[in-house]
């Protein structure tokens, strides 16, 4: 274990409620066609296992540490948390890289995709549990995690300070929801698994709605754009310069 860092592996079971609905027994409707309505409040139980790397206490900002949540790709799904250390920031954390932020790497089970509600519950739990600055929560992910990054941002547009999706794609119909959010996207031009058009269309949609997205395309790189993206120290400097509600982008 690197003595300059503390490493914790936590399994988090996040949030739980049930179906709540009001119903009353009354007279049966008359025969024939009827126009009726139904309403209910539905919530779901979500659970995520994750690894977390904490910085050394010395140097902690008064408002708390920034938080970077990393979303893995489809190949790292399962119930073995060691898989999430294969790529991205966790790959560097396990080799001794001292990041000046809390790094969290959740894992989804085999056959599942990233769920925005589960990620929101995780974010809220982490902010409540750890010394984290709620205005400096950052999200990044690769491939399936790139999709998850875009999707969480449009589902919860006011929770984050910035996002950095890598070789993903987003919902262009909701791009206007994140025009205020600093975004730096990455993609390989030779990607055949997730074509460049996926990120390009989302970047164009956000910019057309009034946003200002940074977009790095690696001309000779295929699907593994994450190798170059996460090896670039400028990415981490850029992420750490962002704060929710303050446009510090480039």
C-alpha cells in the first residue's frame, strides 16, 4: 500500500423506498368505454459497489475535497471491484499517483448499464459521508461510462461542476439542459465500437443551444481514446479549475 495515500474499498447500498399509491374502493365504472386516470409515486432500490481513494488529510481545502467519479466501460462490469482499476484515473491511483481529490470508481453488475438515479444517490451519499465540496463534484467515464456521463448530466444538470465523457454519446434532444456545464469530451476518429458521430452530435447539439464544449479528437486512435485522455495532466488541471455555478471552462 502506498503510505502517502489511504485506499478504501467500500460497498455502498444506496437508497431504498417502495411504491406509494393511493387507492379507494368505489363503485365499478359503468359498462363501455371509460377515460380514467392513475397516479402514484414510485421509487426504487439502487445499490452500487465502489472503490474510493482518499487524499492525505494534509492540504485539505476548507470547503472539502473535490470529488471525481469515474464510470467504467462495459468490459469492467461484474462483481470483482479489481476490474475498475484497469483504466482511467483508478489505473494511475493504484500505481501511486497522488490526486488532489477524492476518487470514486463504482461498478455495475454484469449485463447492466449506468443508471442516473443510482449515480445521483451515490453522489448524495458521498457528499454527506465524506469531506467533499458539493460544488466541486466532477464526472468522467469511458465508452459505456461515456454514455453514462452524458446521461447523468442531462438527468441531473445542476449537480455537477464539470464532465469529461470519453468515447461516448448523449441525448441530443436534451442537450440544452447542460449549456451551463463545463464539458471536455474526447474521442478517437478511428473508433468503430462507438463511432465519432456519437460524441460529435452531442457536442454540436450543446454548442448549438448556447454551450461551449471542449472537444478533443485523436485522428489515429480507435476505441481506446481513454489512454491518451486520462494520461493528459491538462485534463485534471481543467477539471480542478471548475466549480458549480461558475463558468471557468477553458
